[in-house]
């Protein structure tokens, strides 16, 4: 029993509190626990330099492009309003600043939720928790806020119109822009 509880705790599925108000509590949903494990693994790989930022952006292409397409199919007016609000929250802020980063995080999280697949949403969490901060710290000095906002608006436009292919193309262009900035910094 003790080993089972240790494994559940290590998987971030339960938390064990000590003391008078202690006990065993469900810490998160299974998808959040999996997301946390994936995030920790990716963070370790980055720290150990066994995976490159290029590889992570390539993985992001494979994951977020179809998510944008699924979001376009599934989105309702509320999703579009929330995406608009995320874009508006970034306006006037520079990439790398807390307001811009929070708005960017929100934009991508809303798309992942709109995709309607808990596994994809959990996998997207590692992008937002691990890749995004590392990527932002590395490339924010060269990222053009207006370009990012224009790319997010193109994604929103396609989502609003329920145009799956257009949403996928817009997300691909967005991630390829980030990859281009990364290459420019790494080669410069």
C-alpha cells in the first residue's frame, strides 16, 4: 500500500498532507498528472541538453498544427471571444514580458481546450510549461510582437470561420516564424 501511494504521489495524482488536517488527497486529474510528468521529463532533457530547441519546435509543429485544425472545427462563439481577449491582452506589450507571455499562454491553451481532446490538451501543457518559457527566454529579444499578433489573428480568423485547413496553415506559419527567429539567433 505504501509503495502504491508513493507511485501515485510521484505521478502527481495524489498529494499526501501531514499533521492534524493531513491525509491523502487527489491532487489532479490523470491528464494533469501525465502532463506534469511529460513536462518534467522534457525539462530534464532540455537541462541535460539531450534535446534541442529545434527538436522541440518540430514536435510543436506536429502537435499544435492539428490542434488548431480541430479547434476550428469545434470552436463556438465563447472560444472565439476568449481567443480575442487573449490577443487583446498582448497588445502594447513586448514579447518576453509577463503580460505578453501570459496572453500568449492563454491563446494556446484556449486552442488546446477547443480541440476537444483531453490527451492533446495534456500534451500541449508541456509546451506551455516547459518549451514556451525556455523558448521565450532565448528568442524574445528578436521576436516582433506585431508579427506574433498578426499570426494569432490569422489563426483566430480561421477558427472563427471553422476553416480547418486555414487554421492549420496559420499555426504552421506561426511556429515556422518562431523557428526562423531561433535559427537566426543561433546562426548569428
